[in-house]
C-alpha cells in the first residue's frame, strides 16, 4: 500500500485533504491525523472492521482499548452512559478542559462495547484541540477511535515524519499538521467508579481536576494505573541505557558519571540545559525544561537513529505538568538518580556501563 502525506494548514487545500481523509474513514480505512498531544491513528469507532485495521496497523495487543474522539460534547451521550450523579462532573470538566488533553472514562454504550472497549464495560472519550482532527470527525459524521499513531513499543509520534517511519505501507494517508503543540498524551481520568481517579498523568493535572470538581480525585498510582490496560505492556524506552537525573544531582556528579561511562560506552548523549564543560565525544541536546514535554518523544527517536548507547537526561521538578513528563521519563529510565548520593552509589557498581543485561 502506498502511504500518501498531505500537508494541512489554514488554506483552502486543507478542505480537500479533510474531505479525502473523511471519505477513506467512512469507507472503513485507517488514516493518521494530527492532535494537540500526539498524532492519532484514526478509524470509525462504530465499525469492528475499521477498529481491527487500527490494531493490525499498530501491532497493538488486542485487549488494549482505544480512546474515542468526538467533535462536540453532545456526542458523549451517543457513546457513553452518563448517570445523573456523574453528569455535573462531566459538565464541569468539559466546560474547562475540552477541547483539550483530558480523556474521560465512562460506562460504554453499544456498539462501542463490541468495537473499542476490548472486554471492558467502560469507554474513554475526548475532544482533541486540533481543527483538522475535529474537521475530519465532522466530515466523516462518526466518532473516531484513535490510539497514538506509532507501532506498539515505539515512542508516540509528534510529527508526521514519525508516523511515516512507523506506518509506511500500512495505511493509505497521513495528514501533516506540523509538530504537535503539547507532545505528551492526554490525561486519562476514570469517572466510572465512586471516586474519580487519574489512570494516566498528562498535561491536565490532578490539582486542576480537583479544583474544577471541588471534590476528591485519586492521583495516578500503581493501583489505578493497573485499570488502564495500556500500562500492562512494556513502555517504550530508547535503545540507550537512560540515566534520569533528579533535582539533587550536581554538575560535578553528572560529569563524574559521564567520565565513568566514557571509554566503556559506545556513544553518550546528554539532554539538559546545564552549561556543562562536556568534551566533544558527548552529544549534547540543550533542552530547556519548558520544551521537554514537546520534544521528548522526538529526541528518543533521535537517540535511536544516532545509535546512542548511554543517555543522561535532566529531569524536571515533579509538580504540575512536570508529573507527566517525569512519568514518561521514569518509564524509559534504567536508573533514576535523585541526588549525588544515588550517583555515588551507582558509581560503586561494576557494570553500570554494560548494556543488554
Ligand atoms: O493524547 C492522547 O490520548 C492520544 C491522542 C491520539 O488522542 N491517544 C492516545 O491513545 O494516547 P493510546 O491508545 O495510545 O492510549 C490510550 C490509553 C491506553 O493506556 C489505554 O489502555 C487507555 O488509554 N484506555 C482506553 N480506554 C480505556 C478504558 N475504557 N478504561 C481504562 N483505560 C482506557
Ligand atoms: Mg499510545
């Protein structure tokens, strides 16, 4: 199959691209579309055949349910059961965060139980904050299921070229809307149990949700993460052994770790904003903390392309949006070093530079 890429912007040609995507989707095909978080691999959420095509294109484990994307809040009632007690919560969250990076989990309706829910009785829904995606949903006239548009086990794509790397020959069309504005997947909030619970942290934070609902909300933790089937699978980590630096790691300790790896390691890279005196053998990506969310998945792909073997990355303060960035970085990390004592401990170990253990 030939995979075409059509650029979509503000101009009239976007209209044609949107119509073309909607026609393919109505016909049960799968198309990659930009959202504000990451690119999505869209298919009709009401069609078993289209949903199976999404799973096949991604090599996705069959029991991992899909998020359904809507164009308007009033479409919720077509896909989910909203009880009178939950309705006011949904209204407050929709009012404040939609369109945007917040996914709500609610009891599901048919036919979606049989298509996207994969054995669960709940369904995840959101309205993406991207005019192209919403335009395509409206033109297609049906809610669209869309997981991130990467092959399972690869980092989420934040640019059309990443989608192309993974989906070339597997899908007919990618709409290129440029780099994603946010770069990290949506917050997943479960409203199907008594106390709302964050199943996956994202750029909408638990504190913002508590403030909006004026109610208790369970933060992301191991117990409720287990309710999100996606977390059962090994998360992507780059080929490199990743050393994540906490806020207490000094420049001196970081340089010491670099020195220890040098010679033993193949290729070392450092992601962070410290003005360190690194020698030329270390590849430096001078990234400010504020750019980390937007760039982290791109850099992970870059690390693999450059065959980096050992990556030192500065973490961010684990507050607000920092929580979701650190969640993704911790999953990718071989070691999370909180402070200099942790670095010194690690330096004591004989095999820190060895990979593939
Ligand atoms: O920002 C995003 O959410 C992106 C864009 C494309 O919208 N989508 C995305 O989809 O990240 P995906 O499939 O890569 O991740 C969806 C996560 C998975 O961890 C899945 O297990 C969980 O949401 N999920 C989906 N339906 C669920 C449900 N009914 N109950 C609990 N977790 C659910
Ligand atoms: Mg994903």
